[in-house]
């Protein structure tokens, strides 16, 4: 592989200016897109419904949805000045 191919393969973004405030610099961050309290309530409701046998199908759905809420992560750009959040694509 030549030096020219290596330079094009490594694309490094050093600084990204904030599109909203124009004063800050965007940095990479990982956030939770869903409410953690809702995830905990769904998991508890799902476990309760599964163990009592009442509405077991809805309990399973609530349990899986709650686990998804608790484990979901979203990669975003976060401004260090105005704290604006922009989705990374």
C-alpha cells in the first residue's frame, strides 16, 4: 500500500465548529435516548406480570421494551459551550 492510499484511508476530524452558537467546538458523546425511569417501570411491570401469570404476553413485551430502554445508547455531537446536541450520522 502506498503512502497516498494510507493518507486517504485515515480521515481524521480534528475540530468541528458548533452550527448553533458558532463559538463552541463539538465533541463526540454517547447519551441515553430514552427515559431510564420508564425503563425501570417497564421491567418491573413485565417481571410482575410474568411471575403472576396475569397478562403474561403483555408482561413479556413490557420486559423486552424496558430492557431496550435501559440499554439503548445514541452517539451524538455535543457542543462544549452551548451544550447543543446534534445527531451523528
